[in-house]
């Protein structure tokens, strides 16, 4: 009887661990991204395969801060829901941090194994994928 109960429990555990909730497109773009003109070492986006993310605002020599949240790709847009209470100032004066948007969405204009392009209005932002 115990063996019969253990198998479904094990199966459910394995299934739960394999489900991140990410869309198929999101799974393809998960990774760490930099904006080459801003920083080559510190990623501005860490899009993790477990649907968590870390987003950084970087102004070199002035202010760098990070906020954690959740992310996914929905209807061709990268959607991030951030938790302002996770704010971590990595460099600079915390009083310079403005309002942190709780939810943000940018259209995915394109992606490869090496880059991600997000569109906001008429502007396309280029992000380079890096290995940490």
C-alpha cells in the first residue's frame, strides 16, 4: 500500500519541479542580459528559468540598484512584475531612487541565442546575452 502511495507523490513532486510557469518563448530567452554601452559586467536583466528576475538600473559612477520580481512572455511582450520592497542599492545614494514601476511590459522585437531586442514606443533596445 505504501509503494502505491509513494509513486504518485514522487510523480507530483517531479512534475511540480519541472513546471516554472514560463511560456515556451520565455524559456528560450531566459538568461542574463547587459546593455553594452552601460555595463559589460553587471547585467541589467537576470531572467531566471524559474520565472524570477532581478532588474538593475545602472548609471555608472552615480547610482546602481536592483529590484527582484517575476517575469514571463505574454502576447509577444516581456512582462515583469517587480516587488519594490526588494530594492537593493548597490552603488550611490538611495535618495536618488525614484518610483519603481510594479508592472512593466515591452514588446519582444526579436531574440537570438546571443541577444534580445525589446520595443518601447518607437525605440528598440538591444540587450546582449552574457554568461555569469
